[in-house]
C-alpha cells in the first residue's frame, strides 16, 4: 500500500544513472486494540539491504579500472510505493522536475533495476523511452525492453509440484493474498489436477482495516480454525513478506483463540522473505521452523559483509530511507533538535547492523539482493561492450562519438549478448527471451529463539540440467518442524493403502480421499495405493496377505500321497483276495459246491472282479491322453461284464428251480448257452455305448485353474457328461435287474440257493453307486477322483465278499458240508 511519503532519493551527480525501484515503506493495519498496536506506516527494514546492494555494486564498478574506465556510474532510488512525481523524476535531470527535456548531459538514465510491478504506470513510461528494465521479481511482462533476473513463475510452480511429488504430499492447503494470489491459484490448480494432487483447503488473506476490524478478526479466526482442523500437514503460502501469516499465527498469543497450531510444513513461493515490522520484534518465529522456500541461485559475494560493517551509513545526506530504517530497526529515535546521546532510546548512528535479528536485517546477501547485484553488473558490462564498439568504429571513421550521445535503447543490442563471470565465479547471461539463465534453490528455514534464522540450501531446480538431474533434494539435510521428530511429514487425505488392499474413492470427495479395501479372494496388490487388485498368473495364487503371488501346486490323485496309498493298498489287497478265491475255486473245481455254482460264470465273474480292482489304479496316475481316453470306458465295460455275470447267475438259479418241476419247458433254457448269451448281450450293449462316447465326445486331459485357488488341478474331462451318466445308468439298469431277480428268488431252498447272497451283494452295489452320484457332484479335483475310486473298490468288494466268502468258508473251513448229500437237502 502506497504511502503519502515519496521516500528519499540517493543520487550521485555522475555521468550515467541507473534507477532502482524498491519496496521499503509498507502500511500495516493492526486489528489489536492494545495501544502499542496502533495503526502505523511501517518500514520493512530488512529490504534496506537491496539499496545497500545497489550502492555496493556501483561502488565496486566505479573502483575497478578494467571495467568502464573513465566512466562513473550513479543511481537514483525510488520507493516502489511512492507517487507519480517520484517515478517521473527518473526522466528529469539537474534535480528539476522537467521530464522529457534534456537540461543536462551529466546524468542520463540508462536502466531501471528492481521489483517493477506490471500494474503500475512506471512501466508504460519506461517502455515509451525503451529503457532497459531489470526485474528482480517474477513477472509475466513480455516487453522487449524487460530483462528477467529471476526464473519465471512457471519454474516456481514446477518446483512446488516436484517437491510435493517427491515427498508424496497429495493433500495440500493453500493460503494466498491479493491479485497475484488469484493468478497463482488458477495456475497451480491446473497443475495439481495433472499430477493428482488435491487441495485440502484454499483461503485468501484479505486486507484488514480499523473500519472493519471485527470482520477482519473473524476472517483471521476462521482461517486459523481451518488450519487447525485440516489434515493437511503441508500448506503453500503466497504472500509478499509473510506479514499476514505471522498475524495469523500470532492469534494464540493475543488470546483470541485458545488452541495453538501444531506443526505445519510451510512452502513459500519464490521471492518471499521473512521480514518483521518494528512491533513484531518480540513475536515468536519458531512456528516457521522447518519451512521450505524457493529462491533464485545466489552466492556469497566477497566483500559485501565487510562493506556493511565498515560503511558510514550516515555519510550520505540524501538517503531519505535511512532515518526511518534505523529508527524502526533499532527501536530508537533521532530527536529534533538533537539531544544528549545518553538519553534512552536515542539513535546515535553508530549502531551495528550485524546485531539485528534476521527478520530485521541480514548480513548475508539474499537472493533478491544477488539479483540486483548481477543486474547492475550486466548494465556495466553492456556499457563496456558498447564503449569498445564505439572506439572501434571511431578508429575506422575518425569520427568523434562519445557515451554522452548514448540513448538507452541502444543498450539492448549489447544486453542481449552480455556474458560474464561475476565476482562469485558464476556466469551471467540471458537467453533469447531475455531471461537470466539460472535456476532455483530449495531452502530450509531454521529458526532460533533469538529471532534469528538461517536458510539452509537443501536442493535445487535446474531447468538446464539433464532430465534426471533437473530436481534434486537432500532429505537428510532438512530440519523438519519439531512436532514431527525429524521424520518426513505425511500430508495425505487418506493413509496409503498397504499392499493387499486397493483404493475405493469416497463419494463427493476429491480423488485423493479414498477407503482402503482388502483385495478379493483371488486377487492381489503388490504395491501401495493401487487403484485395483490384479490377478496372479495362472500358475500362481495370492499369498495370505494378498501382496504377492506364490506358485501353485500341481494337484492330482497319485499313489504317492497318503490317500492314494490307502486306495492302492485296498485295490491290491482285494485283488489278492480275489485271486486267492479264484485259485481256491480252481483247486476245488470238482467239488459239489463249485459245480453247483456254474463254474464258468464263477471264473468269469472272479476275473472281472480282479480287473475291476485293477482298473481303479488308472485313476491314480498323471492324467494323460491315453489314461483319460480309456479309464472310464474300461471301467464301464469291465463292470458291465461283472454285473452281467451276476445277472446271468441269478437268472440261472431261478430257471434251475423252475426246470425241476415235472413237465416244465424251462429245462431247455438251463445251460451254458443262456449264461453266455446274457453276459455277451449285457456287455456288448455297454461296449456300444462306450464306442459312441469314444467317437463323438471322447474324454481328454484338462488343467483346471479355477476350482482351487492354491492348486492347479490336472484332471480328465469326460468330454460328454451325458455319455458318462449313460454308462453309469446302464450299469445301474443291470444291477437293478440282478437285484430284482435275486430278491424274488430268495425263498428257494437254501442248499441250492445263492440268491440271498446275490441279493445282498447287489443291495450293497446299488447303495454304493446311488450314493456315488451326489458325492461325485459335490467334490472337485482329486477328491472327486477319490470318490469314484472308493466307489469302485467298495462295490466290487461287496460282490466278492457277499457272493464268494460264504462258499470259501464251506470249501476251506467246513469241507463236511461240501458233499452232494448236503446239496440235495431241501428246507421248506
């Protein structure tokens, strides 16, 4: 805010003049009702270093003999907030306000250096006269007479984005001030969306006056509560000198709010400095400890601190700023008229700048002052190049031409081509857009209890470097706010979703806010903050935590595992038992009981039972093409032979009793041919069904990756489920027929009659296979195969035990019953 004070001017009556526009006077409107916080036109004493830097640079150039010999540079300084009269004074000479008239030739304006706001009319005048303008602040001005001594705003925004992305700060608050703040928020919002960064809150500092102190107080309190309640640990500040932020953070000390703000990481936009007004001298700056800021490249210039310490600041009588700066920096007054120096709070002029806290004055050259220093030297080198060029032309044409004939617009040709190393050893040159080839430094603010602070360089942003070195930062060098205990702060809306979880967006909230849900059973996520879970490759499955994939086991029923060993043992045991029974019947084939039970059918049935037990072993090997093709078919045909043999025995028994009646015609049906016909017809029908199955939809090996998560099941696909159940259905038909015939013949004389044994065996057989169907359908993988093998073994064992064990008992244990006399007895 401009004051009614035009500020002082520091002018030397020299040949060429450089204008310097700086911010010294600021009006700070206090809202506290205490008397010591009355309205004041304040001076930001810290910025007086900019003026001293201008004086230092001009002094060094004038003292050098190689740069601009016989030429003396001078300067005139104007407050940026001064009135139009002071600004127009740049274009006047001989201390008279007569702009646009050349009333003297000793003082010529050749350039203007400083913070030149695009909104003030000075730029229009400067452009009219084509005066070179060196801006030490970020500005979008594209005038061909405008030289940028600091990187443009786009690089500042790029640095902020890179910093947020590096630390994964995706939930960020923003506090802005004034018109520039609105421009800043518009540009930063568009960049945030591209890089998936969300704005937790956005608030704008508003000017506070005594006329609206209550409203202003309420606005500050609302902003303070917004900061306290927000989860955002990172806040971007866009303010000129942090004065508004310091008022905000001082609210707890004023007892306007009851809570203190916990640690936040403040990110300062470039060109912002920590400067205090005189009444803020006792204000704590610890709340700003750990802040991060961006500043143009700067280096310590040799001799600058010595210049500040040894200069007699009151030697110049035309410095209109010095008195105000001195009084407010040291808290003293220059009495008028002068009084005794021993009087309290009287300025002596011998106070030392190095004793001031950093918020009032810094002895180390700031980046802003460094830009001013380089700008002055750029003008000097351009003038030197112009002088050499004029001397060369004069030698060629013998025409006298002096620098007194210089017009400011002639300097642009040489400024665009200027290139030199400054006293700090850094090259100074401009690109084709008149922008200084430089970058940004990342600074970490370390504050101390005595109101001093230090900016530590912890990184840089170099747009001219290789792509992987554009942004560098040293985390170990950063001092974080004390509340974080030197751990990197986390500023996110939602904590990161751990591996094994995925993000689900919360409704009506920014995309940075989400819920972390566990991955579905068959999926996994191996990284943090995954938007979705992914499936493992088919040969792998998620582990227990669902954050990685494990190789799946190959699963099939094998004779090497415990269940397979049990089934193989049972199969071999019953095969051995059947073989023993067959051997026994062969050995005693001439005994009455063997002859009475149709020896040929008995042998055929026993052999088919052996094959039934052995065919179960096909289900206990790796399912290959041959195994899958024939195991169900061989099982169906062999079982059909066995059941057909049982049916033939049952029918033979019934017909044998019917043939014993006088005059019965059944005698012609009793014999070997009937049994053979029954067995062949029953078996051939099953063979036909299997052939149709084999040539239409044959079984084939299959890899099942879906039934079990942790296993890959190797199995045989039946090809056609219909044909498979047709085979089982036909076996069921034969078994039902055998059971029915045997059941109705159970009351025949028991000596000749084995119908009861056949009935009981078929009852077991049918029960096993009826229960097989639901069990088979309700299991998967190797357990489904185990159900079928178990059904084969139990049903076959039922036939063996029920039909042949009673006969073996008679043959071996009770041979006295194995006589013809016992067989012809009748029991009614």
